[in-house]
């Protein structure tokens, strides 16, 4: 196992955190411009936090058939997020005590996941989601292993809980009569994941030597 690469304390380490904050602001801002319509009510007005999915904001047209002015804002938000996570999965393995092979796996899979995810707004939505998720699972698994190896135990257990939430999402997606609740579960899962990444990023900054 290689020695930890100690980086000097710098606000540049916090770039992923800043990117996540910008993404969060822009996506909340985008919801204000969504015309309306959801999978449960095509005639609803505006964005519903309990019935719409995040991806609805990326569509060319809203579910009610109107042009979707939220799309450019949502795409910009996604670009910020994907870039932030690419940087995170490059920086994180360089700050913790792990093997060179694990470091490379995290960096490559993290880059692939987010590079593919940047095309989520295209017509290949389902394929993009599956490919980005597969690469993302590898990056997240490597991250969880790294947290365990470096005794960042509370962040490790947060990562395990993330996997539990992914399982819950699949149960609600495939379970009979549970699809109605999926938009809420999906948002909670995604926001918890972003919180987890943000806390790891803050911890990286604290661990760096001044």
C-alpha cells in the first residue's frame, strides 16, 4: 500500500463543494421555470416536488406539452455538477492512503460516470443513466473502501446508507403501487449523496496540512 499523498491546505481542494452548491442553487432556480405536468397529472401547473423527477427539468418539452424554459438552466446545473464530481474523484484518491490500483480505479470510473452523465439531456436518457450509474457504482464502491481503510468511519457508514437508499429506490420503482412515492425517494437519495460527497470534501480540506 502506498503512502498518503499529503496536499497543502488550499481552497482549491474545495472546488467540488463549490460546484455542488452552484448545482443545487441552479436546479432549485430551474424549478421556477418548469411549465407543468407530471407522470400523475399532465395538467398540473409548475414543478411538483412530490410528483416530478429531476430529469423532467432537462426535457425539451414539459409533460403538459409546453416548451420547457427550465432546460438551459438545468443543463448548466448538470455541467457544474458533473465537473465538480470529476474533480472530486480525481482529488479524493490522492489524499487518502490507498493502493495505486484502487486510486486509478476511482479516478477512471468517476471520470467516466460524470463524462457520460453530461449527456443526460439527450434522447438516449435511459442508456445514459444505466452507463453512468454502472461507472458511478464502481467509483462509489472504491470511495467507500477508501474511507474504511483510512478509518473515516462515520463517512464510511454514510456511504453504506447511500447504497441502502439505492436499493430502496429500486424497490419503489419495481414494486406494485409504490411508483407514486418514487419522486420523493429519488430526491432524498440524490440530496443525501451530494451531502455525503460534500462532507468528504470538507474532511479532505481539514486533513490537508497547512
